C-alpha cells in the first residue's frame, strides 16, 4: 500500500472491506480502550458493521480512528500508530 494509504486507518479499513482481493475476516485491529487489560482491546475485521468519517461501527460500539493502535492483515502490519509517528 502507498504511504498515504498506510498512514490512514479509515482508508485501510475501506480498502480491505471493499476490495475483492482481501478477506476482511483476516483483519485484526488493536485499539485503546481504557479499563481493558493493558488498556488495549482487539477486534476482528468481520465484526465491522460500517466505516464512518471519524469512527467505525461494531455491534457493541463505535471506535474512533484515533484510538486504533495497530491494524494487521493476515499477520502483516498495515498500520502501526507507534511506528508511523516517527
């Protein structure tokens, strides 16, 4: 993926969701959730209901993009908030 795409969680999620070469069920997202074990929760791509301008929706919550820490697709890291800040 190009750098512009690689640095934007919303674009990454939309690409995986709508591009037929990808299987959204291979997607795993780590996100900040205060109160969770080590303040991190995980969600699989198949749990995503919709992708909005500032958050994505699951059955149980809306998760803002700024809370996403890591996006992996089939063990490959597509987005890493810690690494991409450098």
